[in-house]
């Protein structure tokens, strides 16, 4: 989870073009390549006219980027549920049945009925909670508590906490259940490692060192765990779930500081959302870079809907949801940008109903900067926190 600061962006920041976009344009336009390769005195006049000839299609291409004839958004925000409170939040998790949504709320986890949007209980004393994971066969849930360096273990039926496990690292962030080995993984940001906990005995069985701060994780449930590494350039690490060793450490092309991670298991495609407005698509077998897709600013969440062939990015700074169509395992295109709310940076997808749940709130002015806090975070406006429900039209 990245700490986003919601403040006014500088003029022109929203039109920043990444190297990936420029490379794509130049590689597909011969006249541009031609004029950029020769600057001899005898060719200057010819190059001048060639550049003039290229200017119109280049301008048209830029215009199309702003006013693209993209199909009408297939998704819309249909409702919102106001949960209130004045605390922040992080990840959302939907239980397998789709009946309850779990929302990390700093000192507790709020549980919401997805049929009505009404509160269904809470899990208290989760200091600095980031994520929630489920082990349905064990009827247990787990939370990663960043400030206390613990995992709270609770009963799925009653939400009663039955044990608190101290992890082997500091600042546990994302959390994942790997069913093949029956392990819980916590991504420990400050110590740059993973803690692996036996979900049955609740004992820490391993600590896996990593090349940088870990972010979101994903598993194919067949013996592999994948971890985004929050670095610039970004990296993606593959863990062998049986040996608990790092099997691969892949660079993420054109991606800086990846956070959210989604997985198309059937086609072996991983989707990493990055701080430089790129979603990096990676082959989960070879680590090969497949594609880079432009997304919105401030993404901290990714999701893949296998039935619809859609990939999503929740963009907190822009207040949008990028909807990307998977034309083939190697081809992707943005088909819609759905307005959500500024700060809606994390989400959870229901693969059955295709609904997407996003968390958001309004923020007041930040307090004055101090030496200890040079960039103080803006406070949540009391009782403005809510869950947005986006669904197909």
C-alpha cells in the first residue's frame, strides 16, 4: 500500500507521456524516424518539410488520445454505502461467497453485507491493519497489522479473534493465503521480506528475504507466489511455495513502484499497476514483458475478471476506474474510464456478479508542516467514508 497525498496537481501533470507511449509512437511512424536520423546540411531543408508533413498526423494522434472514440463505459457507479468514521483505510477483501466485504480501517476491520450495504460486524484491535486473507477450509480469516507487526486470526463465522501471531518482519502490509501448502504470507515493507505462517498451527515457518519493499501478492494456487517489489524500476519476484525460495526476480518494463497486482491464471498473465500511470503485463512463466497499458494516477489496486476478459485499475488521485479489455493474452486496450471518487484507490471484485467495490472519503486541509512531518497527511472528513459499488450497465 502506498501512502497517497491528495493535493492539487501541477498544471499539465495530467498530460505527462511515458517513455512507453513515445517509443510506441516513434516505432510506428516512419516519417518521424526518418527526420530524426539525419541532420546533414544538405538534408536540412528536406527534413524541415518532412517534419511539417508529420506534424499534422502527430497532432491528430495526440488529439485522439484526449478525445478517443472509446466505447461508452460498460461500468457505472450504481450505489454507495456510507460507513462513516474518521479513520483511513487500505485493502478491501471479499469472502468467497460474495456475501460480506471486509474493509481495513486502521484500528479495526469493518464487515459489510453486500446485499444491503449494512454493517455485519467488525474485527477490533488491528493496529494499522492493511489487508485481510481467508482460509475457507479452516473457517479462518487473517489480518496484517502494520503497527503491531502481528497477524490477527479470527473465525469467519463469528469474527471472533482467536489468536495474534507475531510476524518475523516489520510493517506487514499485504497478506495472502496459499492453499497448496496451507500458508499465510505477510509482505513486510520495512524489513523487505515475507513472513510465512502455517495456517493450521499458526507458527511462523520461514522468512523470505526480498530485493526491496514488497507490495501486493498473488498465487496460482499451484505452488507459486508472485510479489510486486516497490522499487524504481519495479520488479516482480516469484516464490516457490514448497521450498519457500525465490525462483525468479524479473524487471517490470516501463514500471515504477508497482503496488496492486492481479492475475489471469489461465493465460499466465500478471497485471502490476505502477506509480507512473502504467499497468505492466507480465508472463507468469517466463517473466517476459508482454504489454504496458496507460492507466490513471494514484492506482493502488488491480483486478481481473476472467469471464468478461476485463482488467481494472482503481486510480485514487484521478478518482477513476480504468477498464481494459483483453483482446488476446498479448493485446490490451482501454475501453472506458469510469468516474468514481478522488481517493478511491483500492477495490475488490466479485467475479460472479462482476461488481466492483471501492473505498473512498473526503479529505480536509492538511495540518501545517513540521520538521518531523514535512508532508503531513490530510485528515479524513468525519463520517465521509463510504463504499462505492460499480457494476456493468
